[in-house]
C-alpha cells in the first residue's frame, strides 16, 4: 500500500495510462471555461442565476471564515512566543466566551427576569408569571412541575442575553488570562483566582432552578482533595515532579466539579449551593493557570510545538470524531436497542435479522421433491468436472515431465481447477438466496471478475503499441461515471423489447442475432443456410488446429493453458451451433420460429444478480487495470530478461516472474474492491429496487433504517456490513504498523 | 512474390493473435453502453424506442438546425439537441439544471473543505513532533475502510435534531451539537462527505508530504520560520500535485455520490436534489420520460467525464497513491 503510494508520489512515469490521451493545459482551460459559461448561460435562461449566486457566496463565506479561524489561531500561537501575557489574555478571552456561550446555549442560565418576578413557561401552554416568592418556592419544589418548566430565572445577572453572556465571558477571560501572564507573582495568583470565583458566583446566581445542584461544601472539598491526590500521584509516578502543583490544582478542579455537579441531585439545590459548586472549581482553575512561573525559551518552543499540533489536527480530528467515530459507536449501541432506540433489547435485532428469510433464504436449497438443487445444477457438475480435469492435467503433466507420480503446479492445471472452484461457488450462491448470501456473492464475483479482467487488460494492452493508451482510457472511463449513471446506462442495454419489433439493447440484439445464425436456413429466418455452415467449418478448423497445438505443446512439455481455454470455448460454440441451440431464437412445436429475449434484470433468477454485478465489474475493471498496469511496468526489466534467456515462454514469464512481483499490488486491489463491494447500494437500488431477489445488505439497511424507520435492525445490518469488512480493516492496520515501524 | 508472402503472413499473424482479439473484445464491450447512451441522447423518443443506437446511420430525416425547437409537439420535426433542451430547461418534472447547481453546491465545498482540513492534519502528522503521533495516525488510517452505512443513522439524527450527550449515571443531557436543521439541505451532505473524506485525504497527503526532503523543512525551521509559515510558504506549494490528485478524486466521488444525498435530503425539496438523485428518480418513473433519461444521464456524467479526461493523470495518481478508498 505505502510502497505504491510513495512510488507514485515521486515518479510520474508510473502512471498507468499514457499521457497522450489527456488534454494539455490550454485546451483544458478552454474546455473548463466554456463549461462554466454554458452553466451561466443555461442558468440565466431558466432563472437559476439567483440560486447559483447565493450558493457561491455561501461557499466563499464558509471557506473564508474557516480559513480566517485557522490563520487566527496560528497568529495567536505566534503571539505566545513574543508576548506571553497578550497570548494568555487572548486565549483566556476566547475560552471564557466559549464557556459562557456553551452554558447559555444549553439553556442552563437564563434571561427572562424582572427583579422579583419569575416567569414560568411550560412545554405546552402559555407562559405565566408568578410574583409571590412563597409560591415560587412551592412550585420549584414539585418535581413534576419542575421538569416541565422550560425556562425561568432568578435575579442578579440572569438578565444577560444570548450575546451578553459570551461577552462577559470574554472580558473575564481576557483579564484573567492577562493576569496569568503577568510577571508579578502576587497578581498572577490572586487575580485569576478572584475572577474564577467571581465567574462562579455569576453562574451560580443565574442558574436555572432545575440545574441547581444540591451540593454540600464538604463533598466538594472532599472530592477536590481526592482529585488533587490522584493527579499528583500520577505526575509523581511518571516523574513529572516539576508540574506537580499545577497537576494537583487541576485535579482538585476536576474533583470539585464531580463533587459539586455530577454526584448531587440537580434541581433541588438553592442559590448558595449553586454559587459554591460553580465558584470553587473555577477559582481552582484560575489558581492552576496562575501558578507556573514565566516560561523560558525552551518552554516556549515546546509550547509552540504542542499548540501547533493541536491547531493543525483539531479540525480534522473533530470531523473524524463527530462524523465517523462517534456515529459508528452510536450505531453499534443502537443495534442493541429497539426500533426507536428507547429500550435495551439485547441481541434481538441480530436474531430477527439472522432468522429472517430475507437475510439467508434456504428455501431454494432443495426442490419440491426433496432433491438438493445444488446437485441438479449444471454449474456444480461442470465445476466438479473442471476440478477433476485440473487434477488429471496436473498429474499427467508431471508424469510426462518427470516420470514420477505427483502433481504439477503449472498454470494450466491450476487455472482449470480455479475455474472449477469458481463455478462451484457460483452453484452454491445460486441456491442459497437472501441479502447476506447476495452480498457475499457480489464480493466474490465482482472482486474476482474486476481483478482478473483488469489484469488481463493491463497485460494485453502492453502489446497494443500505440493503441495502448486509447484502449486503456476507454476501459478506464466508467470509473468517472456514477453508479447511478452506470445503472441507467446498463438498464437501457438490458431492457428487452417486444419480440415483434427490434431490440434496442445490444445484448438482446446480439443474442437474437446469434439465435438466427444458429437456426439459419429455417423458414422465416432471414439468415441464409450457408452462413451457419461456414461458421461451423471455421469452428471445426479452429478445433483441429487447437488440438494439434495442445498436443505439440504437451510433447515439448510447454504450457498450454491458453489453448485449452480456447479449445473449451470453441468446442462449446461448435456444439451449440451444430445442435441449433445457440442464441435467443427457438423453433416452436408447431414448426414456426420465434426470437426470444432475456429480461436480464428480472426473469433469469437468480442469475439476474450476476448481470447487476457485471455493472460494477464494468466500473471497477478500469481501477484494477490502472493500478496493476503501474505495478507491471515497475517490474525490473532485468528479471524478465533473465527469464527470457533461460528460455521461458511469454506465459511463463508472466506467471513465474511478473505475477509474484505484483502480488502485493494485487492484494491492494482485491482489498479495495472488496470494501467497495460490501457496501454496494446504488446499482441495486436503481436497477431493480431490490426486487426479483436482488436485495443486498446495503439496500436492506436503507429500507430498514430510512423507509421502515427501524433504527435497531438498521443498525444491526450496518454492524453486519462492518463485520464483513473488518478483516480488511485489521489487515490494513497491521500493514500500516509494519510500514511505520 | 516474397513481399506478397510476407503481407499474407502479417495478416495471418494479426488474425491469429488471439490475445489482441480478447483485449479489443473487452474494449468494445466496455465502450458500447456509454456510446449507446451518447448517441441515443440525440435521437427522438420514437427512434430510441423502436431501434437500437446502431441504427442512427439511418436517421436521415433529422432537422439539424441549432437551438431548441419552438414547438415540442410538432410532428416529424426533431431537433438533434431537443432532449437536452428539455433536460436543461426549468421544467420541474424533468429539468436537470437545478440539480446540476445542487450537485455543484455539494461537490465544490465537499472538495475544498476536506482538502484544507486534511492538509493541516497531514502536515502535523508528517512534520510536527508530538506525543502519540504514530498511534493517532494509524487510528486515522484504520478508519479508511469503515463502511459509511455504519455512521449514517446517527448522522441523520444529528443533522435533524442536534447531538445530545447523556452524562452517565445521571439524568442530565448536555447538548454537544445544537440543532442547526441541516438535514434536507446541501450542508448536511457536505459535512458528511467531509467527515468520510478525512481518512483518505490525510493518508494521501501525509504520504506525499512526508516524502518531501527533510533538510528543506529543517532549514526553514532553522531560519526561524514557525510551523505555520513553513506549512503555508513551503509545504503547501510543494504538495500541489497530491492536492490536485485528491481534489479530482473527491470531486468525482462527491458528484457521483447517491447514498449520502438520498439519506440526508430525503425531507428536502426536489430542488436541492443532486443529479444522481434526480436521475435515479427519473429512472423510477417508467415510460413517459424514458427518452429523456439518455440526455439526463449524459448531463450527469458529462462533468465528471470532462474532469476525468482533462485531468486524468492526476486522477490516476490519486488512485495509485491511495487505492484503499472505494
């Protein structure tokens, strides 16, 4: 993985596709500019200019603001190296504003107040005003009422509004921060502590009743001492004696917060307990930041490095955690909850999933008469035949070469066996239905299909000379087309039309043409009889030639995998045309003939799945080709040269030199495609909507989570997909660790 | 005589070159569907319905005038670009133009924002020495192959109602992310894309940035430049190739995305639907609009194809550098 990356980063020539086919700078500019003009023109024509404009300035605003925040944060850190106090003031101000804003944003502190009047609003109904303090006291003690109270306030500073709160925080933070950077130790200690206590008082007096903790000062102090002891102990343990006091103070602040806010009941406390619970931690925090003496140059440098790391990483890590890690964890948790995520149901969702017939459907496993369908499938027997034939070939090659019994490992025997196993797996997937089985079938087929075809293209296109880049670009092009677009494209190709008219899709048209050819000469068929005989003659000649070639290769102990494959294909074609059974064109019982179409997406169950898979193979082959092509071109020429001198044939060069060299890259391609296929959604959704037995896990997930609004089962399916790709994930991490070490 | 013989020889060798036949067979199969779409998009509804795209050579009676027709219902008169005229018009039922703008509103910020954010992080991972750098980087890269389905349900809940954290063992919930009511609008899609792009972008840019010569960066630091100016003045300009590679990759990815859009925009007005969603919906109603599907699908694919062919080299580089995203 990393090897490929580094290579491409430093070496332009490893690009898979030639440069001939990409446009040069000038043309590129003209094309992109005219595209923009076209968009503007079309928008103006249909009254969309306003929307385009508003979207544009929103994007500019967001990007500009974000950039300003990043640059501002960096300038702030740069300030730190020049003027410590000023940096501390700015940082403190921002922290104060953020903290007070957060309190206000959580509606913990209130605004509505008129001295001795208290305004109550309930979740439903009109707000009402209570003036009598005794009444307030009574109401605030009734638990049910209290929970229904949306907003009410006490006196004092609670009149501060949405903008005033952060502003006060800013001012307090500025002063406190500046003081922590002051050279006078008394100021450094006293001012921040005092301001912390003052901020606590401010919060405590303005806190809503429902948030007031029923804290006792003993508890707070106790926990503060415990917190101080814990953090002091940790810093001693790790040999950080020089920051012992700061750590202890910080621990005390955390302990006081726990003792003051997390343990006691909220809502039954009084104003004074709220003030104490808020003021003690904040004062301790102020003390902690005022404690350290001035930083020396060394300290400033390490401060700079650490803060830069935070600033550079914070946006990315924020997005990663908010948009990826936390939701993933939440999904895993909700998969154990019921459909509305309210009650814990254990493994019920998984049980529901695994036992449902849509997940794993064994109904096709045996037919009506109790026979196992897998045993009546032609695929099974052909697959088994190929496996046996592969063993036979391996044995006979070894015998002719070495005169010993044993198995040969040449591509001929291995390829035959591999195809046999592939067909056997296909037979298996075609009798076990259901979303899970389909997903695995997709992963199996698309991964193998795209990798093998991509490898073929990568190898063969090398011989195409000046046509190489064009051939590659054409195969690569579907990568740029969306899966939705690809599904639409193939839907138009797959759709069968009424047999009385012409077919508009290439596959059906070709299929019927083949049928006409194999039935040439019959009444009502426009194809003349000699066309079929000519074809049969050519096929027969090819068969004979291939037979001689294989025999000769065997005599000379050479590989003959390609010729064998060709022999099987040509032989099959010969038989099909000879028996008039090729193509979509049949002779009915009354002697008339009729074209037959294939409804690729609907009728040919379960193999309609394979036609959908082909759409993804169509997209992914280019990807595999480009990467494998780059890897093949990176194989040292000396190795191939040495093999040539040793008399290796071209296929031997490939299988014995090139393939082992590019095997790591093949692994990368395979894992990448596996992960992409596991979550395939668009193709199935657009092609069939999951009907006709084509549902996969990702479409099932969408239906459960967003159509049936069953979060529990939806999450369980998502976790299942995660489990399917988990091995790849672990493999990647393992590789990374090896590369980093 | 000798020349003649060698010509026949050459032809025979060409014909019996089975691997080349196989290769060109693949190329043809791979090209026909797109070609068919392109040609059919210029054909009238009846022609698309009644004959295959290869019959276009017989469509001789077409009106070749430029511009859109004034009367769409005039019989026997079909303008070559008529389907495009309908598709790019303001028509609510089949108009694609508003969705082209919506796709831009999603794809452009979803490309710019991750690039900036990830380039900061990639620089930090490559050149700032801090504790826990290695495990953090490996953890980030481990997220590469997380299927996005795993995060979709909570993300939709967050964008339509904010995120709230219940403090363990208490009844108290703390609002971590307020409800901005983003779901149903492009920013929910953009933010989701930004999150999902992050591991790949960091991985790709980090690989590139860490391959820059260390002496260069060290000498800048010795000259007194802090990390910010080293990043802005030195590393960022040098990383343009990798940034371009990722930009193209991400633009194609977001332009072509369907799942995130369909989840996040479910409750929105059709105007905010991106092209993929519009095409998927068009494909859903059979019959009436099927002849417009060709032009619509081509409009959808046109932007990525132009980007792809004009900037193919960067795209390939992006693929090669981080062949893990899919």
